[in-house]
C-alpha cells in the first residue's frame, strides 16, 4: 500500500492543494489504483516551499508539486512506488 499525504495547511491550500487533491483522485481512478494507494490530507508537513504543494509519499517528502508538474510527479513517485512493490 502506498500512502500519499497532501498538505492542506494554509500555505499549501493557497498554493493549490485542493486542485492537486482533485488531480490525485482522478489519476488514482484512471490507473485503477484504489486498492493500492491511500490518499490522505495532512496539516503542515514542515517543508513549505515558495511554489507548489508539499506531498508525502510513504516516507519521502516532495515539495513544489503544481498542476504543471503533476503528471511527472505522479509517474515518478506514485506509479513507481506501486510498481516497485
């Protein structure tokens, strides 16, 4: 099981976490990963960045996730984690 926690604290919320959550939900559904990936919200992960949202995938923290780089982030960090099981 891959656990994906999206920061929904005030800073990340302003930087687009609601949109990133929506993209994550759609991507998990499109790739039929509902049984492989758990999506959760998290308050501040403590890695605030000037641009984008902070997301924790299992134990790895990723900063600067935006709508523009979401597909690359998803492929490199979530799909690869599922496939690496």
